[in-house]
C-alpha cells in the first residue's frame, strides 16, 4: 500500500493575550493553523490551491479566531457547576 505525504503549510501566529471575564486573571491562548498542498485541497474554481492561496486563507482564519475568554480554572469550575 502506498502512503502519500503532502507538504504542510503552517501559520503559527494565532496568539491572543486575554483577561478572564470572570476572575480578571491574564492568560494566553495560542493555536497553529495548517493546510496541506495536495490535489484534494481545491479552490472555488476546482483547481488545487497554490501556496499563496493557502497562506491567505490561513492568515484570514488566524485573524478571525476568537478564543474563549475564560481562564482554565474558571472554565473548569463552570463545567463542574
């Protein structure tokens, strides 16, 4: 069986410094956004996406990302309450 490995494009700038809306503690959330260059990752025209198209999508996704503004302690307490 053949295994294909596609090149992964990463946009690691998804970092937000937040203040907990419940207790006021400051904390950081981070996320890495990824896509691969492969024949199944297609644009609206049905063609495989180029590296530039993927970078543009990842940057837009990172800019639109809004993490939950509860620190880990408050989020855990809210789930168990």
